C-alpha cells in the first residue's frame, strides 16, 4: 500500500472532525438495491467510521477493516457494539463467513487493481451486494474555486486523485463502475449520485483540506504556505458541493 494511502493516521482526529458524514439516503439506496434484509457487512477502509456508523446504526453487523491503527482508534470511540474493528489491508483479508454486503466509502481507490474483484466476490454471499461511494468536496462557486486553484498552484498543482482506470471525468459511467461492468463476477451495475450542498466556515474548509492526501504528501512548510495562500482568498463562509457518487453491483451466482 502506498505512503499516500497510509498518510491519514497522523490526522485521524481532524479527519473525524472535518470530513462530512454520510446521510440516511445512502443507506436507503443500498438497501433498496439489495431488495432483501442485509444482516452482515464488511467495510473496506473504514477510517474513523463515517460510513460505519451509518450502516451499524441501522442494525447491520459491520466488520470494519482499516490498515491504520490510529484511524481505527478514532473509529472505536464512536461506533456501536455491533461493529468489529479489524486492522488489516484489504488484500490480506481471508474469507470465512460470507457477507451480505461489502462496501467502501472513499477508500476503494487505495486497493490494488490486481485481483480486486475476485477478492470482493469471495467475501460476498451469492447475489450479495457491493457498494462504493465517495466524491470530492469542492467549492460550489466556480469563481472562488478558480481563485483557490490559482492560490494553491505554486505549491500544489492538483489535489484530486486520478481515476484508477483512466476514465475521464466527462464519461457517463465513472470508476469503479467501469471496472464492475467489465468484470464477469458482477451484474446489475448501477451508478447513482446523491446531490449535497453544505455551508461551512472557511476554517472548517481548511480543516477539510488538511485531511486530503495530496496536501499531506507536501513537506510541512510547503503545506502551510499553501494553506496560508488559500486562506487569503476565502470568504468567511463557503458553500461546498459534496455530491456522493454511489456504485452498486450484485455478485453473480456461481
């Protein structure tokens, strides 16, 4: 696993504080797609438990996996008793009892492409559901977004994570739906966008940026210079677009 993937533990508390959580609409969407009760789930890259709390809060027994001990320590502060935290990378998971749901929230891109879907399928019951969700938090005002890009440019060209399979941002089907469509292990691939607008103070927006891996890879002094430059162009409060793109698929029966 890359250093970028393992950079979050140092800012686990900030991650929990500044990253948006997930709405009940996401749970309802996954359960409607499943079309039957889901009792057990495995979460890939649970982090501090943002999505864990959503599914566990609705009664699902969740095995929450993450490779970072600090992230799991933060998760363990807030999750209910029906959550089992497990420190491991996805590639080291060994199937035991299959799950009704395997899901990843803003984490699937950290897994290795080689063997990804055979591993997911091996963890699922026949006709079990896979779900992936995520999306960037971007300033809703295009002019302000451009100003932030210009302020950041001397220190960081882009804070986005490129599509793992090279799918362009204008393509109708986005990753990982593209890979799921090509896989012979899954069917009924769907892509749904949950639109979301949030208002936050500029300090909280900077707090969010402090949890983005592209910034975490910068030397500390350079990182602070980027934050200072961005701060100078931000108003007191900002509106952000935090749309959640959800991909759903069903494991084919053997």
